[in-house]
């Protein structure tokens, strides 16, 4: 009995400390929002499963987990108040590798023409909900990366903005690789030589480079136009 009481007390202390840390870092509100949004997405996919008896779009839960990882990575760095520049650089490198997963879910809209075992309006809401959650995880984690660049590497506002634009375009290219070439972040870690070889072959193939450049440019521009207004409003609440 005493052991159970001790465990319960310890769990309450951990939850209290976590809430205090989140509140002090200014992340309590955004964390609560992301939690509610993620739960909504999972419940929505479960409802679709029960409604149709099929597994269409259930994979979006895995995509959402992959989108959650970059935000978790930067959140741990912020909450632990990491000071080492080397550690921050490692985190930023890993983050950039997985950042496209946050934005990738937006392209799952292509499945609306392929999976037809539920009302179109329901599937539209399901995909948009997961896509919005992924974008929120990605954009909030990008704001953390900007914070690292300013605080740890003393980059000025203009440099940070330019780097953010570039990272979003890199992420757009990553989305292309994932959507059309079916490579993912794990492949870049586990089999980088094959990925690079495949990229070279496709870039040198007839007509491929134009589609790659076109998709990357247009998707990257769209994502930048989505990110920077949110970035501005978050920093200027009166707007």
C-alpha cells in the first residue's frame, strides 16, 4: 500500500514539474493545443475505420508520428536548456532530416481520388486534419530552430529568415522524394549511397529535372507563404 502511494506521489510530482517547466518556457499553451489536435486526428481516423470497416487513411497516424518527432526533438532541447553548440548543431541536422515529414501529409490529398469507400467530405476532413497537425508540428519546430540560430549562433533576423526560407525549400524537395520516389528519412540514414545514386539517375533523366524543379519551387513557395504569416502573427499577437 505504501509502495503504491509512493509511486502515485512520484507520478504527480513528475506531472507537476513537467507542467511547471512547460509553463516557464512558454510552451504550455502550444503543447496543449498540439495534444488536443493530435487526439482529434487519431479519434477521427478511428471513427472512419468503424464507419467504413476499412483501413483507408489509417497510415496517416504513422505519418503524424513522424511529424511529431522533429517537434519533440526541438522541444527537448528547449526544455533542457541545452548550451552546447555542437549538441544544437547535431539536433538541427537530425531535425532537418525529418522536417519534410511534417509537411508531407499535405500531399496525401492525392488519395482523395483513389480511396472511395467513404464520403468524400469525410475523407477531406480526415486528410486536412492530419495535414494541419503535421504543419503545426513542423512550423512550431522551425520556430525553435530559428530561436537556436539567434540565441546560440547570434544570427541576425534577416539571416534567420533567409535560412528558414531555404530550409522550407529543402523540405519541399524532400516531400518530392517521398511522394514520387518513395524514399523516406530512414533511407537517408540507412542507405544514403543508394538514395544519392537514385537522385543522380533521375536528375539526369529526360524531363525529370523540370518536374523536380517545378514541384520543389511551387510547393516550397506555398509552404513559405503558409509559414511566414503564422510566424509573424505568433510574434506580433496584436496583428
